[in-house]
C-alpha cells in the first residue's frame, strides 16, 4: 500500500468513526417508531439503485473501469452529509439519521455482498478483474476493515465516553470532510490533463446516475405513502451515496485506477450540488406556500 493509499484509508476510517460518534441508542429506537419510513429509505440504497445500476452496465458498452466504479458507488450507503442536506431541505431529520444509522450497520454486509455478485455477474467487469488479478474476497475484507472497525470504535466511544465524544465530534467530522474534499480536488488537479471534453461523458453518467438515485428514492417514498417531510428524507438518502468510501476501496484495491477515481470523485462533488440544490428548491417552495 502506497503512502497516498494509506492516508486516504485513514481519512475514510476517520469519517466512518466520526459518523458513528453521532449515533445514539435513541436513533435505533426511532426505527421501531417509524419502521415503514426507514424501510422506504433503505430500499433505494441497497436494492433499487444497485439493481438499476447493474442492469444499466449490462446494457451500456462502457469501459469496465467505469462500470465497476458505478457499481461500487451504487453499493455504498449514504454518508452523514445526507442528514445535513435533509435538515436544510426541511425534511424529517430524525428519519434521515435513523436511516443512516441502520444503513451504516447493514453496509458492513450488504455493500461487499452487492458489489461482489454484481461485478461477477457482469462479463465485462468480471473479465477486467481477472486481468487485474483482483480477488473479490479481498474487496469484501477491505470494505469490512474500512467500515466495521471504525464503526465499532465510534459506537463504543459515544456510549462509554459521552463527554469526550461531545468535544471531538464536530471538529473531527469537519476535518474528515475537508480532508476528503482536498483529496478529490488534488486528485483532479493532478489529472488536470484529463479535464477536457473527455470528462463530459463521465460527468453525464454521474449526473444521470445520481438523478436515478433521487428518483428511486421518490418512487420508494410514494410506494410507502410517506408524508412530505419523510419523502424529502428518503429522496436525499436515495441520492447521496458515500463516494468517499468508494474512493477508499478504489485506492486500496484498484491501485487508484484513474477511470474509477474520476467517476467516484465526480460523484463526491455532484451529489452535494444536486442534494443542496434540491433542498434549496424545497425551502423556496415552502416559502411560497407560506405567503
């Protein structure tokens, strides 16, 4: 593992740890109070978007690295940013936190499971992995290491050291987010020669992919007949994947393949733009109704 891969892995582990610090037993208790809404938020993340992405990669003749990156991002759970965006859009923040809490735990198993079988079931990506001599089980263990250990440490810290957790929670979350954004920006600057007309296709794929996540979140909310605030939370959860986690896996397991890095990096930037843009539109809509 190179120094860059090690540093990025530590940054991502810190992000997961920081998210775990924000989780409380009460967050999981809320799941019992709104199981239908939580299920509506989990369905797009772990079933609808991964399956839709897998189907799209079978139909489209894209480079294997691009398809693998799309599958990996689709399999990642939502990040803690979804809670902030949901709050800004006047959605049900408590529901968003509950969905994120459960998704973080389910991701320990479902993220590597979904990615492993979808990559293997796509002839293009399966053949590409064989060429790279990458074992799918290694990706599974890498995901578990980046998720399980920091998640467990964060939950233990928040439960047994509440005062210490309160002091470090906000600064640590800000640091890890800024560090990840710095990695994305520096990576794009380092590969600035690729930031020309050739970037338009990956950007278009990311925009459409993200729009699919948001749309599937909305369809899930409609199917479960959720109210306005709950629907907003589910939509944001469906469209904000943890692309930082995907970048970590790409760095560790795929030797920072540039085709995969571009997709995950563009996701990391675009889902913030689309999420905050949608939240702002909702706020303006509420303001118009208020008048």
